[in-house]
C-alpha cells in the first residue's frame, strides 16, 4: 500500500479520539470519519471524534445505521486501503468490511478475554489485575478476529474504571503506532485467537449498578470502583429511596447483609465482613461525605 492510501475511521469515545488524533498527526490520509451523535441521557466525559475530524478538515458522518446501503456505497466510493473501528458502538457488516483491503478494530481488553461491551468495567468488577488494548481483524463474530498486536496495562487494587480506561487509551495508541506501517504495507503478521481462552460480556446498564449486600465486601468494592464517576454509579435503596455509593472501603465487621453497623463512620455489613461508605448521594441531591449525610439508622437494612 502506498503511504497516501486512504483510511476510513469509524470511531467514538476517548479511544476513538486518541487513535484518530494519532493518525492525523502522522499525516495519514483519513478520507472520512464515521461517528455517533452523543446520547443526551449519557454523561459525555470523553473527547469528541467529530470535533477532531472537523478541525482537520476530514468529512464526518453520523449514520444511524452504518450498514445501510447509502453508507456502504459511500465507503466503497472512497476505496479505502484500511478501515479502522476505534470504540465505534456498532458492528460493521460484511458489505463494509469488504470495502477495503483490511478492516481492524481496537478493543479494550487482552483478547480473547473480555470480548463484548464495557470490557474495562467488567475486568474491574471481576477483580482482574491487568487488562489492555488489542488491535484485531474484524470478522462477523464480535471481537473474534486474528490479533495484530496488543499491549497490557495494570489494574491496581484501588483503581477506578476511569483510571484504567485512561491507561487502555494510551495502550491503544501504542498498539496503533506500532502496527500502522505494517498494515499499510501488507506485511503485518496476524495470529488467531485461542477460542479455548475466550470470554464474552454484554453491555452494562445503570440498573446493573445495584448492590447485593449478600456479596462479600471485596465484590461490592469492585463494583463501586467499576462504576463510580464518570459512570452511573453503584447504588442501594433505603426505605424506597435510591442511594448512590461513589466510594467505600472494605472493613472488618459482622451483621446481617445490608445492616447498618455504625453511623460515624457509616459501616454496612455484607455477606462477608463489612464496607465503610465514604462518599454517598441520595438521588436528586448533592454528593457528600457519608459522615455528613442524613437518613440512616443503626440496624436499618439497606436494599429494601
């Protein structure tokens, strides 16, 4: 492939922004960028792929369905040498994948583990100690194509999803920078994924942040750090009112799961030991230190 071979990017979120930025700063010929309209129901904390592309004079499209006839015909007319998907939220179908000499996706895990949606959040929830970014060929099955390259990043025992996601974004840029020339020149060596090691996780919704107090404190702590700011948050209910738990710390303690053991500090019993609530927020109210919050009684069970 020639150095000026056109590239088409489907991208969103911070990984999409960072990888597009890298391609543009390298002087790659990005012929078009396809991205999403922001969802007004979602807290948008990431950089805008749309704005990065527009600032560079790259045409931007936001199709509702990237696989419809109009979009597919447009991509075919561009005759891209490469198609990249960087955290784009829709699967690209065979018609699109066949429009280039190679189509590759950047995924936020060390494939074949954690295929699917929200891989960083799931990895933290499951207590993993590392994850990473993987560039792989796109095939009909999600996240199952042969691997071009990948880069691991650590997950510390107190890291939040945002902290880990920032590392994954940096790792994605490293992988892309290492791989782009070999992909353009057609000399990249891809290795098949080991299906025996594959795992798949679905998308998460705000309701998935509900705490089960029968869990051990370690799992509740993992949930809190997996979905704390800027994600929707872990929560419980007390007397029918939703309480968000933005931070907490596992503690020694014993009681019925969900029982409030003390108020200052605010400690709740779990299925095994207890957890101290540090930052909380009643729904529709302001976030505050748990010690300063009202509406709690020793012995009251959370999660009614």
